[in-house]
C-alpha cells in the first residue's frame, strides 16, 4: 500500500471529502496539525532545515519516475506550515481590477478545472556547489530541489478575467498565509509575475491556482489548501498557502521578490536594486546514479539523471552529454520516459571508465538556446547553479 | 598639431571661452553645427551608422594609449546631436527632493569640481559575434565600443545633496536633450541608476555630471555641454546632453531603461518585463593586435589588447591569459600601462605559433569573481558578449 494511498485514507478518516464535485472540493488535509507528521523527518526527504521545513530527496530515488511522488517532492518553506480552516478560507483578488473578488473554495471550484504537468525547481538547487569558491548562505541544497508533478486547479487567467484587469496592470502579486519572522517584523511569503505571463490561458496557463498535486489534495508542506504553480518560473514564484492576489502596475514589494531571489555578489542594498528579480529558471541537470564517490570497476558504467530545459514556452531538451575526461570529449545520453513542455527529461547513458577516470560530467542544451556552462559566476545567495554537473567516482 | 589642439583653437575662434574659471566655464563647442564636422566620417572612427552617428575606432589604434583620445573614442548616439545654446541651457532637478533645482551652467560650476578617469563601454560591444549563432539587431559593433577618458565635472551626489533627497527616493533618472524618433513618437534618451549608486561621493563618485573630457569641453558627439558619466555601468546609463534629473521611487520609464538594454531571448513584452535593466558591465576584453586574419610567420608573435574588469567598486584585473590551441592550455599576458578602478587594463603577450595555429584566444578574470566564459548565451539584442575573444590568424 503506497503512502499516497495512506494519505488519502487518512484524509477521509479525518473528515476530508472527495477530491472534486462535492461541497468542499478541497479535502481537509492539514487541518489536523498531526497530519503533518505524515512526512516524518528524514524518511522520504533529507531535511536541510526542520524549522522551517526544507527537504530534498535522494537523487537515486528522485529519478525513479517521471512524476515525482509527493513524498519525494522537495519541500521549501520559509515558516511553519499555516493551519488553515477551509471553511474560513477566502482568496481575495484586488488592485487594478474592475471588480475585486472574495472567493471561498466552493466559488473557486466553479471555474473550469485545468490540469498540467510541470516541474518545479528551487532557484537554490545545487547551491552547495558554490561553496567550493566561497560559502553561500541559504538552505544548503544539493541537486534534489526539483520535482515534476501533475497539478490540478484553475487558470489564473480565468480568475483575472472574472475580476476584469485594468489597462495599466503590469504585474500580478501573490501573497501566502504563512507568517515569516523577519528582522522588520512578520511578513507573508510573496512575489509577482508579469501580467503577460499571468494572462496566458489555454492548455498550459501562465499560472494555475492549484488545489491538487498528483491527484490528491495538496499536503500542508506543499501549500494546502491552495497554491500558485507558475510553469517555467523558479519555485519561489509558485506561492504556497495562497490567500491574496493583487493586480498592480508595479512588481510586488514583498521581500522575496524585491530583495531575495536575485543574483547579487554582495548583499548590499545597491546590489539588490541593480539586480532584477529572477523569474524563469535556466536549463539545469544532474547525474543521479551512480552515487557520488561510488567505487565502480573499470569497464562500462550505467549513468542516469535529469535535465530540465530552460523555462521558456516550447523549450525542449536538445542534447544531453556525458564526459569521462573532464570535459575534453563528450558522449550522448539517451532520453528516457516522457517529455513535455516545462517538464524535466530523464536520461540514461552507458559510458566506459578506466582507473584514470576521476569524475563523470553532465552537460546539456535546449531548443531555446540554453546550455549548462562549464562554470557559473559565484553569487552571494547561491542561485541558479547550472554548470556542468560533476559526479566524482572511484574506478577500481 | 594635434586634432585636440585644432578643436580648442576652433572653440576659441567660435567664441568659446576657457575651460574653467570664467563666466561660462563650459565652452561653446557645438553651438556652430559646422563644428560637428570635426569628426569626419571614417577618418578616426569606423562609422557603423551615420544617422545617428555610431562609430568605433580600429582596435590597433585604440590600444595605443591608456587614455583614449577623443577622436578615437567610440560614439553611440540614438538621434542627431542636439544643438544647444548654452545661454539658454538649464539643468533641472525634480521629483522626490525637498528643493527642486534649475541650474544654469554658471550655477552648476559653483559646485566642487571633480575629476575621474573611467572607461565607458557600450553594452553592445562585440555584438557582431552573436551573429555566428543568429543575427542580432542593433549597431553592428565589433570590439571597439569602449574607451577610457579623464572626465571632469561635478558629483551627482553633491547636486542631490543640494536638492535634498527625500526618504523614499530609490532611483535617479537622467533625461537627454536629444530627440529620438520612435514608433510611439519623439522621446529623449534616458535611464536611471539606483539611489545608492547616485549618492556615492568621495574620490570616485557614483556618477558625475561631466562637462569636460580629456581636458577639453565635451564634443557634440559626446554630449556637449553636459553629460552623465556613471563609472562601472554600461555606457547607456551615462546619458549625453543631460537636461533633466528626476529623483523617484521607481526606475525610469524611459524606453532605454524600461525596455531596451535588457537581456532577452525574443523581443516579446513578456521578455522585457521578466528581464531587469542592465546596470554594471561584466568583465570583457579583446585582442587588438595582430589584425584579424593576419598572416604571421611561425615562431613568436606579439599580441596586445585590453581587458576591462567588471564594473564593481574595487574590481581589478586578476589574470589575463592567451591560448594558441583553442583553449586547452593558457599562457599569461603582461599588464602594461596604468591600472585604476573602473578603468581598462592594457596588456601584451608574446606567444609561440605554429602552422597549426588557427586562432589566438583571450580570457581573463577579475578580483570581483568575474571571468570571460567560453560561451555566452545568445540574446536578441546582442548585449554583454564577453566570451573568450577569438582572433583568427594564418601562420605561414
């Protein structure tokens, strides 16, 4: 019996209703704080911090399936999971709209439901590799702060159409219901996306307001009862525990858009002002197997991993290559499993290694012109590390 | 008799007064439109476009001196040089200030005069190298859109202190007196810098309001009678023919900050919104001699060029290296001439070439962590090309 099934049972036992079509289409998961213990620390994820909860899976686990099980989906939070009473829950839509909205979950579920598969990745994925040059702050992610899930919910564009966006709207802010202790006081996690992205409708909306992940209600760790999912953008723009949407002519002033999640050399105010917010993620990838420092006999070795093409509409993986000689020569890897817009691509390769082989390297390109470079300039917050992935091995 | 001397004579003949200390400390250069013909097309610069005037020097000329003579200093304009009557000229300072200012040139010259040496470079320098992958628009610069000059003028910080900057000021806008034809109508060239940069005083102010270049009044091509010089930032932020300063809580809405001069893949509105303005320039460099495609005998060859460290306060060139084998091995170059913050570094090297040598490569690093990478992702406007510089040669 899978953990997913266990969770669903527990939801029902706790009084949660079915996933769609009933009075509260969003299950009650998470109302009981005890339900948070369903992700016991260290069982399915390696927690880099436990308060707030920030965990990533073992890479070998992570690449076992194209769709990442919820239990192996990285968790990135800035505060304890808020406990939300869905009977009280309201989503507000305000700012530069003709008709501000206050929607309970029933009203929201009147909107046409949409489902997309999309990869989320933290801007800090692979951050620890920057430490070789100079220690960077933030959650010490290795290469597991990434996951691919089926998201179900409602197109942001549909909600905005209902509210009636005014002519001078330029950005759409998201604000969470979490409470983050900052030196200046308590703030929610927040951010914004350009209005052009927000208004994208159709099969792959620019942003979704999501209540279900892989066919089940969101877990508290992933934003229950409602979160944003913005395909193609760094995870930070997919605000969890979504409570408020503001349409504005300015980018969000929230700390996590205006200051954090920027490429800066130092953390001076001038650096923050000079640097724009990160929205799209660049191409990235990692070797998931063998294990780092694995002892393998000389001969052929099987290698596998993931590559996420850059978060640009229509971008697909173009080339995935492995080097056993430090980047002088490269051999192609084979894609495996499914491929889809805004989704990672799993891959495998069989390469020959000799006692002289010290490491395996991965690089890749995408159809949007993105490539994993040999080296990435250090930045103080350790974002967007996407250099050739290096896996040290020991050949016997 | 040097051209500089000629120009000064002509200024005096045209009624221009001495450079400092008299009633109009800013010479009248440029009042006579005929004086623009002092830079005859194609003599000292290679003009990529003549209307507006956009020219760069031959690289071999460019690296002959640490201070670039005005006649060999690249010209980047978006409209015809405005003809400005300095008796009518006023600089206005408005927006989030306690006391808006309207300053004529006499009043401005009451401020303490400051002099700095700083390199300016166009964000589009080396743009043509992007064309190998896919043609990019804009002025087709090779590697000469860079120059180093002695600038004399007044610290922006002093002017802002006089106006009294309000608490919520975040950006300082500059607006030129030129008139650029755009699809939406006629606009001045403009841009802005963060308030933290604008308020830097001392020996190396964050920005200078400049009336003299290399000891003479600005030429019309370089912004007579007054321009901004922002050490460390791309040339576009050093607005020429400066007429207006606005202190604001927002970045400038001017096209050349809000839309142009951004790293975008396509020129969709969404790309522009997603991408922040470029302020600082990254490290860059070029091989100036020998000439491209030069036929040189096997043996040793003398190489020279420039490297500009990234535009971060205190950043200096750390390492300059040449490769004759496509980047497999590298040999050090020697710095020559002067070195100074926000200034380029000239260098030379003597390397061995064989008939197998197809090209010389340059790469460099700086003390701010910047490096010239092997490859730079293509962008639609062709900005910030700073990959290893490749000089093809033919060894006989």
